[in-house]
C-alpha cells in the first residue's frame, strides 16, 4: 500500500465511511492495502461512534486515521466528516461494507483526471453467496451500478464508489458541511464543473449480509432520512410535489429495477428470486420517504445498520 508522508499534502485521499462494524472496516482496509499501481494516498476512516471495537484497529492499520464521529445526529453526517478530514487533491469515497478491486484507486484517479468531469463514479457488484434478501438489499441501493453498465454521463452516482475534486467540493461546502446528501451535492457540482461520469472499470463489491426485518427497517429509516434532508435544499412547492407523488414511488422504483434487471440473464434471475423481500424494502423506503416529506422529522432510531446491533449483542 502507498502511504503519504505525515504533514505532506497527499495527491489522493481514500475516505472510508464506517456504518457497519469493525470487521467490515478491517476487510475494506485489507483490500486497500492490496491496491496495485495506485498513486500515493492517505487513508481516512470516519465511523459511527456506536460501532464497538474500532479503536484496536488503529494498531493493526497504522497507515489509517480512524475518526469516531462523536455527537452525530444522523449517519448522513459521516461522509461530511470524512470529506472535511480529507487532505488530498482527489477524494475517493466508499463505505466499509465495500471491497475495492485491486486496481480501484488507479482507475478512479485516471478517470477523474479527464477534464470536464465533476464527479466520477463506478460499478458496485455483490459478493458471492448472496441470499434473496441480500440481493433485494443490493437492488434497492445499487441496481443502477450493476454490470452491465455503459461508460459515460450518468444522472446519478453512488457514494460507495465516487471520486471528488477537493477544490470543487470546497466551492460548495455549504451544501455538505453538515449532511452529505449525494443528490444535492452531485447536482451542484455538475451544474458548476462538468458531468457526472460513470466508469465501468471502477469496481467495488458489496459484502453485507442482512436479515429481512433489519433490512426493511434500514430502508424505511434511510428513506425518511433522505427526504428530511432533501427538503432542506428545495422550495416549498417542490416539497409539495414530492409529497403528492411519493405514493407512486413503489411502481416507479420497481419499474426501473425491472428495466435494468432484464438486460442481463444474471440480474433477471436474481431479481425474480428476490422479488418478495425486494417489494417489502421498496415499500418501506417509499413509506419512509413520504413520511419525511410530510413531517420533516427524522426516524426515531438513527442507528440503522443492523451489523452494529449484532456486534453489541455478541460483544465483538
């Protein structure tokens, strides 16, 4: 692994958002140690303070700065804190449950160096052995970024595989200094600096295994967090529009997923296998998003990753 000399400004920062567990963080850091052909980079991990047993990772991974995001109100503050802690000219963002491919940093750095690209994103795949619930959970978050994808401009990118220019994100700091709402941030960057670019050769793999009940609640909670944060960036009229049309979200979301899935025999089979838990998760997200628009209030429980609760129960 390349490591930046302390007190020197690195060319690249890899910022890992820790939302799941110490084991997930360790697996992600192991993959980052194995990067091939990467430029010099610093490594920052900003994690949910509710995750137990992260502190011992500091000795195991001395090349990483581990930061507990104490006092956070929602998990959306984690990526904002990671952005603020990053010192590199280029910031690569991912989450702890993702496993970057061995050439991830090199590919992202090369793709982000092309003029006219405001943000570069990539693919998200799913780990082997996924259950029907895992596939449903994957589709809800990442169906747009599953193979096959085409290189080129994209209306959206995922925070789990994205590259940002430091000078550009600093120019819109007021938008992300508290909450990292990726839609608002990416829209603002594309308006000012260029396109959102999807790079198929940039790959991370989602390695989460979740229980159905936990997954349904997490989708509800994140749907509500999404809309409560979104309304901070839109007019009252736009908020009303979102509220009125939210009941159509399940059909819209499932239709988009189906359109993507049936371009590939692999995805089509996984989609049909996961259809029951997928419907539950989509309805949960839609219900949460609608409630957020109506009430403007975050969900009662903001520790949404089920892995955190499992680690607390087992004491690991």
